[in-house]
């Protein structure tokens, strides 16, 4: 295994099914296609972490242990003095492994990220990238998925800085275009400032309804914009599956027949687009 890819799952708008898609693709690749996956949760809402803690029945352990001792905050810890060199944690200090699922690892998110002071230290936006590089994680994992905040933030910059690609989950509504425009501005700014070569994998429609309605007009308007044409659209999508939204069997797409069919198509197209580069 070598040359693993780092993908940011991102949209500047919440409520688009970002975490469901992130975990859905990663879990499908891991459990159905034998790919080695690392999830990195940098969203202060820590929904990827909550989803996987529920999946592995580790909610109590997360609250009593992982949240304090094994989370993403360790990557961004500041030096205590101006002369002290920052030291990155070892993989064992932050990467959570699951005994019965050797293809899925996680760096837990943490709601306490919202309390961190993220101003005035641009070097910290390179911590995820340095962590991946210094510990040769591209040789350990086929894919590293970063679940990003739906806002312009220090953590968004840190995720994009580390990524080869970004993938955009998108639910069609009247604010869709604004979210994509803001995202493109963030990526263009960061690409210029940091000399990045991050590429779009595409936009994935999520929670698509089964009946034609007013959203078709919004969809046509959305797809006519130059930004959407530049990022490109997946031909596959995820549909609205009530059982998945309610989550009686957890928020994992492959747990439900209809959403498993959706996530299989999206995952296979994802692999095709990665192979095309």
C-alpha cells in the first residue's frame, strides 16, 4: 500500500449530509472493498465521531476517555513558551483503532475545539499535513477522509492544507449556490497563500427526493453556474432514505438496503474519479 489520498469532505453550508456521505463512503470502501481508511474529524460538531462511537458502541468511553486523552486537539496543541518547538503527537496518541474493524481508524473530533484560540499562528494550519507526512500515513492508509466544519475557520484551512482533493456534498435548496461560491473563495484564497495543488473530485447531490418538484428549478439554476461546471457533478447521488435519517440502526448508509445501493454507486464513482486523477 502506498500513496494514499487525502480528501476533505466540505461545504460552507450545514445540513447537506456531509458526515453521512463521509462516513458512508469510507465505511463502504473499508468493509466492502477492503480499503484501509482513516477518518479525521475536525468539525467541532464532531458528527463523524458520534456516528462511529455509536457504530462501535463506545459512546461512554468517548465521553470519559477519548474526548480528553485521544482527540484532534492534540494535533493543534500550542507550545507553552515562545522558544519551545512544537512536537506532534505519535499516531498511537491520537489514532483510535477498533479491534473488530481493522480497516477503519479514527482521529476523534471534540466540541472543545470551539474554545481554542486559532488566531495568530498560521503554522498550526499545517499540523494535519505535517502529521500525515512525518508519520508516513499515506503508506498506511488507502484514503484519509477529513470531515470539515461548514464554516470558514482555522480548522477548514488545516484540512484543505493537508488534502489532495475535496469532495462537496450538496443538498439542493435556495442557498446552495451561496455555499458553493463561499467554498470556492476559501479554496482559491488558500491555494494562492499556501501554493496548494488541491483538486475538486466533484459535487455529490445528497438526500434527493423521489418526486419532481420546485427543487428542479433550483437544480437547473445551480448547475448553470460556472463554479459548479468547474467543480463538476457526480452522476450518482444519494436519495432521501427515511430509515437512515431516523437512524434506528445507526447513521451508516450500508445498514439500509436503499441507502446501501446509493452509497455503492457513489463509492465506485469516487474510485473512478480518483483513478483519473
